[in-house]
DNA sequence: CGCTGTAGTGCAATCGATTACACACAATTG
DNA sequence: CAATTGTGTGTAATCGATTGCACTACAGCG
């Protein structure tokens, strides 16, 4: 057989098919420009030589890596890993690779992203973290760098970046109203991380729902949280120390809701007997928690897919002058067993 | 300022520093080979021009992508996303990018990996999935392809591949013994997916522990499972249909354990009052489940880190003739509240 | 002084694909 | 029939960095 000690190149294919390298290249990337018979010869030669494209060479010439960079605050977070999953699917379908950058505890996140993008390793950036410095992102996005960027899940205010997210404010309002509709009047909110835009919107939704029911926002019923179980767990201790305790809590996300319930359990309280709890996200575990968690389901798969679609559309359409795009997806109330009518409560 | 309409290249830097491109390149990759003063001039020129390396060009020349490919069965699975997290950390520290390939439901997984690897997009493959076809992997690993490969978490029997995993068999044995030590004599096992090596080892550990306590393996106490919550949930229904019910279950992983408990709850049974349950993995949610889950903790972060280390070590040491490496990490029993002494049970 | 060794640098080839341009030939048109 | 258009292919430049080889200058040595 062929005595190819090295990876076969397009040259080898050309030789084997008795055509020029230009023809081989064209047969690969624009088959319609090559005659039927030549195409067949090239295909056969590729088979015989076992040729595979050298992506580095193509990238160098075309200034395109066929790769997107997904930057996320924390891969371990089940919410983000679902998104990543959807993004990877869509990207793969469209022939793109997915490079991941975990920003959690990273030293200079913006710098890292910049290095990645400017070194031609990725063609576009999908940012799932709203906490980055606006000005360094703008440096990236504006000429001469002109990095294609889509922000998903989170949002960067006043940035004009393309964005895909869910209706956090209105969903939070609906979540809160769900509790109110069940008769609860003392409704607390377990906050997301300070400074986080999503957390801010969910708080805003909560804040908006209360007065509509004639209720007031009470500062001591805004529990500090951080989107993770530990912070929810800690908030439960705070809850216990309150003289006048809420009968329902709207948690900024499922993880913190679960942490909170876990903390409550330590103190002998049970959900929904002693307290109603609604979360946000509908993580996989929400349906199987004890009790199954009422929550606002975010369409994670859709969100990830649309974000990837948007970014790749931008990449493949060099003339994207259609202005900033913004897609808002709707969340859905999933009622399970962690919320109950107030009158149904046995006294604690 | 500089009227650079295009990304500055090493040529621009060379011109600005008044040296040759060769010198600039050396200043970047082997600074000790360049004089102090030149080095300073180059640094300054890089600053002035805003130069960033074109990774594609370097890859082409050096036949190195500075990237590893991580292939996993399902990113959404919290276990794998933790591993991915650790891998990403380690890779980043060592200057490598991480490309992810989600194999879940993928059409031709082996083919996809091969395409990735042979197209010079990644230098090495970190495989977190043991279900791939051995022969296609061997094609990849053996000359002339010679793709550096490390298998982690799972294992591919008789493959001779480098492997990092945990002591599944002995850990499963300890888990089972924990239940036995608590006085349980009717101990069931919620299986992992059929054909999965890890699941097989955990079953083997379970099978080994029983006779040591004078117990027999009962076929009807081996519940079908699939490492996910849904399968655990379904297994609970099967459990309920049993005439003689076990008093304790060792689940092949936490997810299925949670699904099982969730199913049990639907039937009015409570853990640990009616049944003791031990899981495997110690997912984040295990500590905050109701009840907090007793489980075998796998050192996920360590495992991910070591796997990445091993792979990158191999990549950077071309002469790795030291034979197949195999690292086995120990799992740790974490006792929480889902397991209880048999005598302490109130009758169901 | 002449010889050798070494540090520092430059020249130019190279990695493997893409693509602008040129060209040959066939088909179509006025 | 000449001119024009179109189709299919080849030649060679190009992308941007790395690196083998050659060279200079100077230090150390006998």
C-alpha cells in the first residue's frame, strides 16, 4: 500500500487523483465547481490515501477556526451545563467546535477571553456570564478586534450586544404571584448574587408583584443568596432568627431553594407544611426533590440552541448590519408540591 | 497611532523592534536565547503594535494545537460537569484549550472523535466514556494516527489505554457493607446501565460484600437502572411490587438514588424510616437532599485534574514509552441521614 | 596571534490548505 | 465564421509563525 509515514496531505491526494491541489481543494469545499468525473477521482483518492483535512492550515488561510468559545461562570452548575449541552449540539450540527472557558475563580477573565479570541482560536464568543467588565468587552467587540459576540442567559446593560435570555422579571412576578394566589401574605425572596443582572431582574419581578396584592416589600425578608446551595442553606439560619417569619419564599433559583429547604429541615421545619417554596430554572433534580419543587422553568435547551444559532448566523453572514438582536424566551410555571395553600398549613 | 487595519503580525512587531521575525519568534517562545536588550525592544514593540499570536499559524508549523478534546457521554450530568470543570482548570493552567464533544445521542461518536483528532484541532483525547467501540479507538491510538489518549472515570477493558478512575469495586463493597453493618439483611442494588464497565464493577462490589455477611444475591433485588433519576424513579415502582421488600438499597449512583427515593415518596414511603439508601458520587445535591444522602464520594476534582495532567504530560513528553499508566483513586464513605440502623425502623 | 567555541541574530524554507489569476477548450451568439 | 461566454483546471502566491542553517562578533585559550 501507500508508504505514508506522515499524515497524508492534499498534495498526496492530488498526486493520487492526477489533478492539482487546487482541484482537490475545490472538490472538497465547492464540489459543484468540479466536474462529475474529477470529483469521483478525488473522492477515491481521498479514500485511498486516508486523507483528512488539516484544520490549522485551513484556519490560517481562511482566517476562520470553525470554533466558538463558550465562556461560563461555572460549568458545575447544572443550569449552565444544560445550556452548554444545547450549544454543543447546535454547534456540532453546523460544523463548529466548542471551546469552553470556565470563568469561575479565574484570574483575569476578560483578558483570557481576549487572548483566546485574538489568537484566532475561535471565531465567535458566546458569553453566559454577565459579570464581565463592559469596557473590556467593548474593546473586544469594536473594531479593530470586531469579535462576534452573543450574550446568553445573562445580559449586559447598555451594551447593545446581541442577547438571548428569558423573561426574568415577568417570570419572577408570576412566581411571586403564584405564592400570593395561594393565600400567602408574608412572602420572602431569597436573592441571587449581588450585582448580577438576572438576580436584579428577579428581585424586580418580586418587588413588582407585592404591591399589586397590597403587600409591602420588607427589607428583612430579602435573604442574601448566591445562586448556590450553600447560600440557601445559610439563609435558612437567618430565616429562623426572624421574629415574624414569612410563610412562603421565592428563591432566585432552584439551587438556592434546595439549600434553603435543606437548612430548614435541620431546624425541624418541613416544606410545604411550614413554608411554601418556589424556585427558578427547573433543574433536573427539582422534579425529584423532596418535596418536588414548584419552579419557573427556563427553556434551557431552546435558549442554548438559539444562542448558538444566533452566533453562528452572525459568523456566517459577514454583512450583519441588522443591529443588535435580542430574543426573550418565556419561562413557564411548573406547579409541584413545594407550594401549598396557606389555609392548609398546620400550625408550625 | 499605528494605522493597522489588519491584525498585527509578527512581521509588524519585527519591523517596529528593528529585528527579524525569527528573533521575535524566539523572544516569545524561548526568551533565554535572546539578549536582554533585544527582548526588551521586542516586548515594547509587541505592546505598541498590540500584537497577538496567530494560533492557527503556530499550529500549522508546529503540528500542535495546544488543545485537548474532552469527550463525555453527557455534559448535563452533574458528575461529568464536575470532571470537566477540573479538567478545564488544569488544562488552562498549562496553556491548553479544551474542546468538548458531547457523545450523548451522537450519531457516529467514534467517527466524530476521529475527525476531530485527525484534523489537527486537538493534540490529545480525554475520554470520559467507556462505551465506545474498542477497535475504532485502537485505530485512533495506534500508528499511524497515534493519537494520545487517556480514559478517565470509565475504563475500556483489555485496551491498555492510560486510565484514571476510582476504586469502584471496593467502594461498592464498602457501601454495601455499610448497609449490612447497620443490620440490614435484605439489601438491594439499583444497577447502572447495562454494559457499562463502572456499573459492572459496582455490581461486582455489591455481589462480593453479600456472601461475606452470609447473605445471598437475589436476582429480584437487582433493580434495573441507568444512572439517571428517571430510571431510579421507575425502579421504585418495581420495588413496591415486590412481595418481600428489601430494607436497604445501594444505588449505583446518586442520581438514580434520588430518583428512587422520589418514586418511593410517591408511594408514601420515607427514607430512612422505611428504607435505607446509599448512593455513589456525592453530587452537590446529595448533602442537601431530603434526607441528606449517604454516599460514596468520588474525588471528582482530583480525578479530573489527574486525568488532564496525565494527558498533557504525555503530550509534552514525546518519548512516553513508559507503558500504560493506570491510576486508581479511592472513594470515601460519607455517612449522612439516608441510612439508618435496622432496629431503629418504625414499622412501615 | 590564530584557533575554537559560543551567543545572538538574520535569511529563507517550511507547515498544508485556499484562491486570484490565467488559460485551454467547448458552447453559444450575432 | 469570428467573437463571446462559460466551464474546468492548473500555477503560484498567500496566510503567519517557526526553525535549520549560516553568519558575525567577540571571548577564551594555547
